[in-house]
C-alpha cells in the first residue's frame, strides 16, 4: 500500500512537471513555448517570430514578458531543487509516510505556483498576438500535444511488465 502511494505521488509530481514543460505556446516537435522561458528564451522568441510572423514590436513585448516570467519562476525552480535535495538528504532505510506527504505537499505547492506564473505569461503573450497568430499558436500547440501523447504511448509500451 505504501509503495503504491509513493509511486502514485511520484507519478503525480512527474505529470505536473511534464505539464510545466509545455504550458504556454507550441514550438513544434519536442517543445512548447512555455518550456523554460529563461534558458531557451532567445531560441523560443526566434522560433515564435518565424512560426507566427511576429512584428518587431511584438517581439519586444514578448521578450519583456518572458524576462519578467523568468524572474518570477527562477526562484520557484530553485525552491523545487532545494526541497528535493533536502528530502534526499533525509532518506533512510525506513519509509516515513508523513515526511513523504510533507515533501509532496511542498513540491505540489511550488509547482502550482509555477503553473500560475506561466499561465499568466501565456495570457500576456496571447494578448500581444493577433487573432490569426493565436489561431496558428493553438494549431501548433495541438500538433505538439499529439506528438507528445504518441511519444508517451510509445515509451510506456516499451517498459518491462514488472514496472507497469
């Protein structure tokens, strides 16, 4: 029972983390616009410019939004890492369900805050786009979602039976 609970919590955390990787606009195969504004911001803006035919003014506005989002999410990402490091430092041979629930709760709250910030940025960016650009972004996002689902199905079928 405890093992199933822990696996369930881990699965939820991984699903939420995967969701964080793609919460804003689509960027084609393997990535979405919301995938880490900060580190890949320049690449994402170039890709958006190409795919959505952004004007210079739109590029400036979106770059500003992405920088603001990064300044809000970077500390949250650091909190996630620190919380995980602290949890890993306390692992012993004995399972402590209360400790695991506390850890999961902290991680969930931080991930929730990340999702909120990225959704805020998405909304701000959508406000900059024309209706045609929004439609194209939605189309790209749907295509990306289909590719991600196909990838997940393919890889879940490749797992050994003992892990499923």
